[in-house]
C-alpha cells in the first residue's frame, strides 16, 4: 500500500525480492533473496518442530 514507505522503511523481504527480480529484471539477485528467505523459513520450521516434538511429561497425552 505504501510501496515501501518513506525510503523503503516498511518493505518486507518478499516485496524486496519481487522488485529486484521482476521490476528491475535482476533475476539472479532476486533468486538469491528467495534462497535466503527459504533458508530462514527452513531454520524456523526445524526449530519449531524440535520444540513442539518433545514429549510432554506433565501433560495428559
């Protein structure tokens, strides 16, 4: 909605990747940003699964 806000202050990684890859036609840099996003998501997912997968000895199930 703000197109990045004043001096790109409110821009997230997904819109940053989109702008570089498809607006500026720098597909290699856009792909690199997408790979970094994938690694960040993978790290959070693995961390969450390790924390959520531990048995709960105090719970009923």
